[in-house]
C-alpha cells in the first residue's frame, strides 16, 4: 500500500500557522528560516501574528508553501506519491525533488504576486451539481468574449466555477433551477484557473523558464492532467498551464487509487483535502497533520 502526501491550496490559512512548529521543532524551524530569508517581505510576522495580509493572495501562497513543508520537516514523513491542490503543487514538487526549497519559494512568491495583480472576474462554489450539467450551463451562458468555466473539480458534487463576474452572477441566479443545491460567490481577488489568468500565465512562464526542474524521485499527480507525471518538462509546462486550467482533484484521487495509494496524509492547515478525499474514495484512509500536537501524536503512534 502506497502513501500519498497531500498539500492544500489557498483558503486554508489561519493566523498563527506554523508558529508552534517554529518554536518546538528544530527541523521545522530550519525549513521556515530558509523560506523567510528568501522573500522580500516579513513572512514570519504574516504567518505568526494577527496580520490582515495573510488573506492577500501574494502572501497567502508563500505562507501555505512554507507551512506545508515545515510540517513535513517536523515529521520526517516521506511519501510514495504527491498531490497538491493548486498552489499546493509547488511544495509537492519540492517533496518530490523536482525543485529546491529556494527555487520553490521564489516561484510561489511570483505566482502569488501575478495572480494578485490580475483584475476582473469572480468565482463561485457550486454544491450538489454534477460536472456535465454544470459545464453545459457554463457553456450556454458564455460567448466569444465572456466566459465562465469549471475551475476546481473538488468532488463529484462540489465544483468551483470561475470567469466573467456578470456570468458568475447569472449562474448564481440560475444554478438551482439546473440542479444545484447551493451556489455561493467566493470572496477572491480574481478569476483563478480561468481564461482571465492568461496574462499572469504568460508572465509566469517567462519567470520560471530558466529555473531548473529535475526528474521527480516519486510520481507527481498534476492538476492539469490528473495524471502521474515523471517528465520535468511536462511538469513545468503543466505548472504554468494550471493558472488557466481547472484543478482536476476528483480525477487525481482516482489516479492515486490506480497507483496503489491506500493512505493519504494532508500536511498543512485545516482539513479541506481530507474531507474531499473521503467523498471521492473511501478506500483511501486519510489523516491530517497541521500542528506540533499532531506531530507528537504521530511520534507516539
């Protein structure tokens, strides 16, 4: 039975994240200090104190990257397979040996900055509506200039849509009549994983083109293909395309099962991915490690 390490995405952050690991784990502290030294803002204060910047995309993404890797450093856990949700793909690539911590924090800081600069558009969470009717409604509302599209396919009945804000509003109004149980607009700074991220995608591609990507030591299930990837050029290309393509999390968990994954450990704040995995495939046992209390529980068996 293989073990998969899961890395959460934006929305899981909370004030004080990682502080106990920094204070109690020498390995976690070393990892966090390396990250803090390689950003040009006070990420330590943003993570550890009550700081409104933690919920700003350009700071949220580096914070989550740092916290997930600090949890891993504190535990010494090694995965047989890795999967990250959206920005979580970056710490996953570090764990798989594709990029270094230093390059990873450089990439995630630029990614957050570019996504924060993107203007226009919105997102909404759709509950209780399967993919095919959801995609059909998105297509019927879209035209050549304005579009909405699936952005995060999180579970069979839990999908986030993204794109033109007026069309998001139309979907909110019409969703229930097309089978949705609930449709909620999200408080986000842009239309992530949609065509409105194209300028950010192009700038991001230019930024990372010369950063070395190595062959992974373990399989990486990527968001864009929902497939296990081992080619560093493919991994780089899909990391770029992820900004404008949906996160295919449901299919990614199915891929993990096909690879023989029977255990998944979510490393990082909250338990969002753990809950999604239980919805998708109950044959995979799921656990979550966030704080030093969790680390000590693991050490004590």
